[in-house]
C-alpha cells in the first residue's frame, strides 16, 4: 500500500496559531519566526491543499470560507493526534501547571469543568493559588493566571474571557425596602460591599445613577467574591459585583437592585508570559480554556 502524503506539519502549526491569534505578527512571535517566514509556511500549506486559506489585510489574517472549512475538519484530528502521542509516550510523567485563580471564578466557572480537562489530558495536574496580586506573580511563582483586570500588561499573552455588566446585589428584604426607583437619601444610609479587585465598579454604578458623588454610610472591602455574595444574602450590605456572579450563584436569597445597565470596567483574562506557551502544561490548559468558553 502506498504511503499517503502528509501535509507539512510546521505549516499546519503556523496555520493553527494564526487562526487562534488572528494575526500573522502575533503567530510569528509565538513561533519565533519572522512574519515572512510564517507567510511562507502558510503559503506552503495553501499549495499543498490547493485552497486559499486566508485573506490578508496588513497584519490581520481572516479565514476564507475554504480556510474555515479546512480548520473545522483538521482541528479535532490534530487534538486527537496530540492526545494519542501523549498517552502512548513512556517518557512522560505528571505535567504540572501552577495556576493563579480568583476563588469565585474557580468555584463558579473553572471547577465545574475541570473534569473535562482531566479526561482530555490525564497527565495534567494543576496547583491552584488564590492569593493576592496574581498578575504580579505570573512568570515567577505562577505559570499562568486568571485575573480580573481593566486590561492586562502588554508584556503578557492575554485572552479575554468575558464582558460584564455591574449590578448591585442584596438580600430580598433590602431590595423590597429600597424599591424599584433609586432614592439617593435611602442609598446613602446603606453599607456597600466592594471587592478589592473591582474598586472602579462602584464608581461606574454611581455614575450610571447620575450620582457620582454619592456617599455611602459605610464601605466594607472584601478579597473574596464568594464571601461578598454571602454577606449580601445575610443582609450585611449591597454588593457591587458582576451580573454573571449572581447568575452562577443561583442563590434565591439574593436580588438585583434596580433595573439599570452598567458596563463593567473589568473582565476576566487568562494571562501568561508569551514564552510560557511553549510549555506543554500551559499550552494544554490555554487551548482547552479557549475551546471550553469558560
């Protein structure tokens, strides 16, 4: 039986990274190539397949319809190939990732899905660090982090995981007492609960009400979103948090205060040093996180 001709694997790698990053320059930097060298690899793959895979505009790379169909057909098989080689290798021991993660993200979004990751990569194990100042420790004591940020440092490879709206969350008794229409005098008698990582969310919420100079009776600061939700449920104050936090908590003791839309200055981001993507544990987790859509 004749041996089937395989596509150039380096060209496939260049193709997959360019799709993921959407930029020839970013893909070239990750691979340690010049942009022209990366373009040659993409051109080699286009010659092999006989298809035009990308349209090019400056450094942006947009998949053509043929390119999208090629990606959708090939990507699952490349993942299966990587998993098969990983599972058959006798030289591999446990792969360990040191991940920084905020507790509420871990509880609500990460841990409910980690079983999927373990099934896909049984050798990958994760040390979780929920300590403060995660972004300052990525690249040092941490391999990667999931942080809340207005926008990570440009020295990081960063993937934005969500867009959020700010809500005031309290127990149902407090919500009923304050009513459906904002009342400044009543609000200024309340205690507000603010997360240390989200100081500007309260400012954004007050400005949306038209009362940027509103002074609360007291502001209690927390470094745990989970504890903030519990404090709000116990009637200890009004928590200024993301709408997603409340929806995922599914706690029937809690209520939204007022029906206003306030865009959050903050999002969850996955961050690591660009060179860390060459580490198999970081790459495995990064690629799974992006696909899983957490």
